[in-house]
C-alpha cells in the first residue's frame, strides 16, 4: 500500500509506485509474458489456436508482445475488428448478437472468421458476405444449454438467453454454407466446466460437425489461474480433435491473457468520518473498476487486509456522486494519510475496456513495467479533450 514506494503482488518483482501517475493502470510485462508462455504451451500441447478477446483486454501498446504468442484477436464488432487487424495482426474473428448493414461493410474488410448469432442473421448477410472482396469463413454461435456457472448475469445458457441458437431452433438447411460452430458458455471457469459443456455441445450439435471446418470453444477459460487444470484442458481438446480430425479448434479467452498482470495505482485525496474513517480516492469503482459493482467482487490491495485483520480499517470510496461508489472496507497496519498511494491488484482486464468519464472524472493513465529494468513507462494519459469529444 500507500506507505511503500515500491509494490509487488504474488511472486512479481517490485516496481516503483512513485513513478506512476495517479491514478494509473500499470501492466507488468513480465507477468503478461508469464501468462502468454502458459497459453503458448496450451496451444502447442493441445493443437488448439488461441485468440485474444479484445472485449476483455485491448491495451494495444502491449500487442507486439501478445502477438508473439497468440494467433489473433476476436472482436465484438467493427471497431474491435479494426483494432485487431491494425494493431495485432494475425487472424481476426468477429461475433456479435446482431450486425447492422453498415457495420457489416466494415467488418468484412477485416474479418477472417465471422460468427452469426442466428440463422436469420446468416440469411440476411449471406449474399453480402459472398460478394465481399475478401474470403470470410462464416459460422454460427450455438447455445449448448448447459449452465455450469452460478451467476445468471454471466451465463449465456441461462433460460431465455438471446446468445446463440438452440438446437431445437436449428435445422440442417440453416447451416448451409457455414464452416464453423461457436459456443461461449463459461465465465472464469476451470476445464471441468469446459468438458461438461463440450459434451452437451456434441450431444446437441454433433450432427452438424461433419460438414464444418472449425469449432470455437469461446472464452471464460481461466487458464492462467493457479488452480486451473491445464492437463485436463489439453486432454479435452486432444480427445475432441481425435474424434473430429478435420476440425480446427479455437479458444478465445480475454481474462486469462491479462489475469493478475496489472494494477490500479491511486492516491488518498481526503479522509472523512461517518461511523468510521472513509478515505476518498482519486479513482472510482463505477468509472475505473466497474466490475467491482457489477460482478460484484472485492479487489485486493497490496498491504491491505479484511476489516479487523489489521489495526486501521477504512472504507475506500471514489470521487463520483454515486453514493454506492465504494470499493470496500480495508484494514492497514498504519493509519492512512492524505497523499498515500494505494495499489489495487489484478486490474488489467475488464477495466480499461469498460471505463467511463462519468462526472467528468479523468480516465487513469496507462503504464507498463519493463520486464528486465522494472522501469515504469507511461504510454498514455487522458485529459479534458477525451471527455469532451465523447459528448458532442
Ligand atoms: C463471445 C465471447 N467470447 C469470448 C469472451 C471472453 O471471455 P473471458 O474474458 O471471460 O475469457 C466473451 C466474454 O464475454 C464472449 O462473450
């Protein structure tokens, strides 16, 4: 926390917190490479290709590093597709619950693979795709209707889901001209959930696989988490490929690429009291780490503990007007002081891609820590113009 001018988490090497602007997202290249090495190993051992899901992590300054390991990117629409093509290279895959005609014109400039959400979208765009100057391999997102997660907000297989076509709504004529099937049903899950979901997928959609060229197992694979069962993942993919040797297998995680690779460095601006001390930070749960409220979850702070586990407990709140812009209650070894720095861990994924400028709060700067020198480099800062230009 705060009192240190260097910080490190897990088994990461320390870095100079004082060298970061505040607030700032700070990604450690050494930790990123460690994740990528593991993902590279999964590709080599399983034969699957791994894409980076840009919706989770799109800090393109790091892409010269990330693209050394992964085969390409997966996009949710035209702008992510273009970003992937222009800053990452490799394969560009695109899926959206629905495309507009103008968006499709842009997508077709960049996409190598394009997954539709429904047979009706495929029928709608089939001729446009055929007339496109580049060859695009089209597929359909299906719904394996097998829920393995506990939170409905993150379960594409929940009853009433709009994401993916159910087997009951599909007939062989619908897949004519398609070359792939795509399913995404996991969220922060282990390979046992993939194994069960894949079995459900094969039961429901196995009849369509003979005529396909690829299957995309989606994201949500928490591959770089310490307790993830890599051996099972490799076995599940290899067994699948043995059953369907003609199929290319893709995984498209976002979170697993950047898991535990970055920090949010911030500062204490004021300390007020309301039945206990409250530290107001120069960051915000709702604007800079929205998953804290949306998931919801409690991020870790270096040097911080649960209330009562250390002597001095504070509620940490943000600078927006939202009454619930509270990150949580944290205990420290010594009292916080105005100007102290705090370092939230695991802040690389689903943060930068989800920020807002609500209340005109400035976006955190973006920094990288060099793998060997440990030097902190600021690669982007934001100011008034970034806020103003979004509004008219
Ligand atoms: C279709 C699709 N693919 C990939 C992902 C990436 O998932 P994750 O970041 O959990 O690995 C998502 C996340 O929502 C998704 O919807």
